[in-house]
């Protein structure tokens, strides 16, 4: 495809398009070319070049800023996808005196921002000595270098069972935008970023349909029944076996070697500690309960805090909701899992089961949306 222009009619949008395509696509094409080679040899180092304007923006550089910001996102994804192949990917955002900047910068400034001050950082990131740093962003210029990371305010969680309005957002705007209240976080991965969001899924306002005013006496009694907490004790070996069981490999040491400084449990490990508590839940309060007619409906897991790699967790089971479906009952049970040492919540599990032949007890028909 060719673009033809007569003198004096050059479309500036087209120039912007070229900057965008060349700035991003050039990096993408280079990464794509070396990727199969790196995969085959189980080793590779990638250092991409973004810019400060890709991080912070700049007047009159919408196209260039967009291209450079895209490179940052590309590099972080290459780091994630390359981790199992020994491929390390990092991004630099340099400021340097070049032939382009020499046309607008004074000579002393061009020398002060010599690329010679950028090359050593690139050399290290691309070397075998760099065995761990990946998916990172570095600003580097004039003999100064620093890693840059994202920061997110603590924010505010609105109830899931109420309509969210612009007025509600405005009422909490100072909280949503407050980085100085001690609750700000620095998520370094999609998993870390979503944890805080998932926690809000169980945020329900009182005095709504979730209050279960329609519950018959038999359900109220079942909800009020006191149940003994159930402890779950585990070791790092149990975590490793779980990680291996769902697909981790011996090369992914953060999942399979307790001596690795980043050793951790995969997030879905959260469904394991609660099994002992949830299995002790009795459904005898519904009529004609028959365990052979129990069907698993859905499962929900919220990660409330850091997952210990060993220790003792305490599980508290509670009956959340019971629906009368006529010929069957739908029962939702929650298990709150607490770290015994710290007393802080670690997981919340919710599961819904469908009990065929156990309906007709006069319970409410519609759920609260939990």
C-alpha cells in the first residue's frame, strides 16, 4: 500500500502514523525474530528502549508517547511469557544526546547526556550476570539510573449489592486519590493487582436483600448454629506438591524450590485449606437431604492477604444463603480462612451446591446476588 502526496499537502496524521508504527512495530519485529531462537536455546536477554514521554507524556508528542508506552507493555509481557524459557526482558527509558537532540540542545547538554552513560546499564541487563531482574523499567540519563515502578492508592470498595453512582464516586474521591494514607500499594503483576479488587467482591451492604428477612425458622436456626473452627497445617513441601500438580515445572523455581527468594504458593492454593471445614457442613436442615443427589454449582475464592508458604490456618465455616427452588434447594456456604499466627484473613471461599429433592420448605426464591 502506497501513500502519495503532492508538495504542500503532506498529511501530518500520516507522519504521526509512521512514528507510531516504526516506534512500536520495530521493537515488536526484532523481538519476534529472536524469540524462537531464545526459546530453543532456553536462554535470552531482551532490552527494549522506551522514553520518559512514554511514562509521563509530553506536549505535542501523542504519537511518540503512545509508541513508547506500548513498548513498556510489550516488554512486561515478554518477561512473563519468557520466564519459563530463561528469557529475561527489561525496558529502559533513557534521555541521551543524539543527532536528533543535537539540533535543539546546546553542545554542553548533548555531552552531559552522552549515550555512554546509558550503555553500562544495557550491558548489565543483557548479560548472563543478570539472572533475576525481568519485566522492569529503568530511567537512565547523564550518569543517573533508577528503576521505576507503579504505585496505586488504597482506594475505596463500594458494596457489590448496591447501584454505583457518580455521586458515590464523588463522595469518596479524596480516598480514591489518596496516596499518603499508608494504604498505597505497588502491584508488580496482574495477579497482585487483582487481589485487592477481588477482595471487594464480598463487600455487601447491610439492610438490603442480603439480610435474608424471608428465611424460614429452619434456615435461621441453621445460620445461627455455632460451628467449631477447623485447623489446616501445612509445610513448604505441600505447597510445592500443589504447584507441581497444577502445572508448574522444575525450572520454575519460584513455585518448586523453597530456597528460592521468590518462593510462593500459586493463588488457587486458597481452595485447599478450607476443604476440611466445608466438608463438615451439614445439610440436614433441608427436607429429604440425600448426599447422592448433591450437585456442585459454583466456587468462588477471594485472596485476602499474603499466602504463607507454611504454617497453620484456621477455617471458620458459615451458612450464607439457602434458596427454595421448589423441587430442590440451592445452598451457599462460606469459609473464612485466618492465619493462626497473625490473626489476619488469608482466604474467603464460597461454594454453592444444588440439593435435588430438598425443596418445598418455604424458603425464599431469589438470591441476594452473592
